[in-house]
């Protein structure tokens, strides 16, 4: 999968919603980090080459979850890269050391994500390398957030709200991928990772029956699955997951070695099988989504 360098206006690159002809399921699927459209202006501001920047992508996750519309559920995917704006953060998790001028008082400057260099506007890529060869202006960050971050979340909020209104509940599946080995900034640095990590913020964002269904299905297919370690769920899971209000959110992290070459970004031999399994999982969740009304 090649990255795209596009000079189109950035606001046209925010997201795609791939919907069924008619939504028939209380399920919404999102892929916030599979965007691969880079602008010349962004690349010119970076000290890293395109291949290194792409290490932050959740490559192919939108394709792996591409069966969602066929199952009656909409699929939302960001088109902008995570290295440019990260929609799985609070709107203004920003590192003051990145900017020439002062951040607004409402910015969150001391979250663990900011400390790691992985705020809404990232300072580093996944392996810890600095992205920019200069400091940014605060206005640049706010512009990116206004043009890309907010439209993405407005679309997601609309999908979740309309699904809940129509079906009485909504299950949001937030799809991600993870490197096969913990990176230098991770708590599991240097260690091999499991096949899937299910994040429900330690039981607070999704009905346990749904998480059990996902784990049981994946383990039946032979995958090694854990919950909440090392990923318990990001901003999207925490922000949208309100089981008491009928909205359930589950983050699914997929080990990249299952389906791709992590150096070349080429699809691996396991891509088709994994894609088929995830399609079966989505179909199962659609059939079981009636459980949400009783949760």
C-alpha cells in the first residue's frame, strides 16, 4: 500500500464514511490511524523521510475491517496520517516544547501522551525519532485540529448518535494495529506482543458480554488475545464508551506481523485469512448486537 502525496485542500482529506445501502446493525466501525495522505507542506516541515513517518500508521486496518458495510454497519476512516494529527487524543493534548509561541490555557500539556511526544500533534514517531526540523506555530496546530480532527469526530459523533437513536444502543469498534515488538518508548519495550489486545478501559466502556464474544471468537481461530495490556483504550474508547447510556466502545489492537511486512509495508501472506476472520467477527457482533439493549 503506497502513501499518497496530495496537494488537494486539506479539509477534503479529513475522512471517508463507507456505509451500507441501509444500516441494519447497531454497530459503527472506525479506523482513525489508517490515513496515508500526506501533503507536500507537511513533508517539507519534517526531518524524517516518508517511510519513517509511515511507521506511525495503522496500515491496512480500514481494509481489514472493510466487511463492516457488507454486514450492515458504517465504516469511518481518517484519510490524514496520524503523524500529522492524531484523532485518538483529546482535541488539544499539545507539547509546549514543540512551539515557538505560547499554547492557549485550555491545552492539556502534561498528559502521559504529551510526555511521550505523542499528543494530538505528535512530536515523535513510534520509534521515538523527532518529526520536525523546526518549531511550529500554535496557529498551525489549531488549524490542523479545526480542519481535520474536529470534522472526523463530528462524523463519528453523528454515526454513534444516529445508530443509538435508531437501534436503542450502539457498539463502536475502534480498530488499530500495533508493532509486533514493543518500541523503545513502550512499557513492553523489546518484547514480542500477542496477536490481539482488546481495550475496554478495564471494563468501563463496553458490556463484558460483548468483550467475551470478541475474545472467544478470536481465540477459537487460534489467536493469542489479552485485555487492556499494553493498550487499555485511547481517547475514542474513553470518550464514547458510556454503557449506562447505551453506547459501548471497544478498542481492538491487531499485531501487524499477522498481515504485513512491517519494514516494506507490503501485505503479508496472512492478510486474506485475517481479513476473512475479522469479517466473520463483525458479522457475529451484528448478530449479537441485541445484547446491548439488555446491558
